[in-house]
C-alpha cells in the first residue's frame, strides 16, 4: 500500500479521506468554509483548505467503474515521473471543485482546497467510519472531470462526458 494516501471519490456526495499509516487523518480545517485566502486562484471563491504539512504527493491514479459492465478502469496519470511542486489536480463536480496543489510556492506542502461559487460554497460535513474521519461535500453531484496540470501542461484524463462512470475515485499518495 502506498504511504499516507488521500482518496477523493464521487460515491454520492464527494468524499475526501486521508489514510495516514499512523494517526487519524483529521482534516477539520475543511469544515471552516468561508472566503479563501488572498492569492487563491480563481479569486472570489468561497471554500475551505487543508494543508498537508511537509508532504508532497507524488503518485496520482484515477479509477472509474463502467455502469454497463461493472468493470473498473484505472488511469495511471503519473507514470514514470512523479508529481512535482507546482503541479495541480482539479476535480469538478458540477459547480463544486476540489483542487490539490502540490508544493505551491516551494512550500514543501500539498494543499487541498474545496470551493464553489460565492452563491453556493461547499458545505462540508465530517463523518466517522471505523474510527477514521471522512469529509463529505454535501450536495455535490458525481465527479464530472479530473484535470491535471503537470509540469505546466494541462490535460483532462477523466471526463464523464466521454467516459461513462457510476463511481469515480482519485487516489493521491506518496512513495
């Protein structure tokens, strides 16, 4: 198993889980929904952030389930090279978004941001399952797309408009 994975999935409302090898995986800062800090792009959004201190995620995989066959398809987005500082993953679910910035401004951290339009910022709820917290973005529709910016190049490896999915998961981890 990869070390300290973060799993973002679209099983109903968007769910976010952090599964560290040691500890609980709390991300209670996601509950503090409000104006995002100055400098956040795009500006004018409301949401919440969690910083993974001294953690740069390096591996990214997307898995989706074909609703007709029940077969999973894995998209290994990062193959022979690792995620690097400045890379970004954007998971869109209707008007709500989860974004992961890898090492912004050379911080050595990864930052997860949940945001939406000013008229409908995400409402985040904490649930506990088997002693581990998970964070639900209430009323988020299924994942529409996953867009990545790797080394300054942007692509969309998952787009529900062209890849039918009954369940989609984004898996970030460290080596």
